[in-house]
C-alpha cells in the first residue's frame, strides 16, 4: 500500500507518497501564515459591487479575497472566515489568499501537513532528515524536475511552465507523433501528482490529423486520470483534445505547485534546500554553507539559528556569485 513519508525541515515540511519504492505524489509546505483550513476572525475591508465577494483583512494585516458573504454585511464589520486557498506568487504579483465565511466555527490554525495527510486513505510516517528514505525514493530527482520544469519519459520530454493563467505542459519528442502523444499521457499524469500541480492545466500534445488518433489519446488520458484519482485523490474535469492537440484540465487549486514555488521563489527554495543539506552532514566540524549571495540573503536568521540548534555546530558561509542559485552545498570543515 502507498505510504506517506514526512520530513519536518527548517522552514519547510515535505512529504512524498511512496509506492513500490518510487515517489508517486509529493507535497511541500512552507511556513506560510495562511494555509487551507485556517479559521480566523477577519474584518471586511471592501465589497465588490453586485456580488457576494469582498476583500477582508486577516488578524496579521494580510488581505484576502472572499466569496459567499451576506450582502447585508457592511465594511468594517468583523467576520469569521476559513482559508480555502493560500497565497500564490506569480510573476510581478501575488494572488491573495481566498476565504469563505465560517460563522459557526472557532479560530484555529491550519492543520499541519501531517494532520492533513493523516485524514486521507494512506498511512503516514515521519522519518528523520538525516535518514535515507527520501533519497532512496528519488527525492533529488523530483527536486531537479521541479527546479527545471523538465520531465523525461521514454521517447520524449515534458516542459512544465507555471503562468498566471494556468500551468502549461508542453510535449516534445521525435515522430511518429501518435506514439509520442500516447507515451506522454502517463508521464503528464504522473507529473501532476509528483509535482503537486492543480488548478487550470493545459497540456499541449502534438497535433494529430486523424480524429481517431485524438480519440485514442483522450481515452488514454481519461483512464490515466481515473487511476490517479483512485490512488492519490486527483479529482477534476477535462476537455477533449482539440484539432491542435490542446487539452485543458481543471481541479481545485489550494496551494502553489512545486514547480511554481521554485520558479517564483528560487532563492528561498534554495535556502531551504541548503538547510536540509546542512542537517544531513554527518562528519564532525564547523558547518560550511556554500551558496550564491542571493541564497544567503534569503536565509532568515531564525532558520540559521534553528540549524545551529539542531546540529550543535557553528556555521560559516562561503558566498560564490559564480554559482547558480540552485547549486548549494554543505560540508563539515576542521578549524
């Protein structure tokens, strides 16, 4: 049976659903203040005329978009809300959190990643960061896919690009095109789960001239999505393939995907990755962290203090502007 493994890192909790030794789904939670399931007393800031939508201000000053509010509520009134989608960073802007009224509920924080997964059908097990469970399941390969947006499969590759409108999955490879499109179907569905991609998703298959070929891809995609839903909870709707090979999927969006996180906040993602690398160093000595200066700037003081506490080591930095932000490294050195 598939099993969720969880590592509780610094600034990041990460989980992988492992089946037969391979990662079939993944989740990453950063220390965002407002995630799905949080309930708080907010204040109504403004109404959107002619709708039941409004802007509210959460207790820490964060603004959120709400819907389903009683039209009789006036601006400035307190209102209890439940977060239904966390904030999502995009190029040049950040989509505000989304909320709905929660009049009969008490304030509480969002469930932890472990609590959320424990409510599902698969068992959940915490594993130590210095262990090998994540590495053996292929965590490093998954991170590489999220960083680059590139996923290889037999006969071709996927290029995954988060945009403000939707996540686009482009399929590339040599002919014959019907065989390429068919081979891409399981790879694309697996990528949705492995990289935690939801919301509006466009898959750009190769253009297929014959209607029967497009119908064959539609049938394969429907079967693959149905199988994924049975095992890991994918639920949504899809369109049929049009004459240009385009298919759109729509599912509930509650948080940014792994690809979106790494694309929109590369230095912050690299800093969290470096913290994980630092925790995993086994050799004795001072902990030397090597990274691009942007990663050093993204490293919060409380994260670094927690790394010192967890490892019992003094920390030194080596900044190298020639490194890519993702090229972080941690090692022990003698002093």
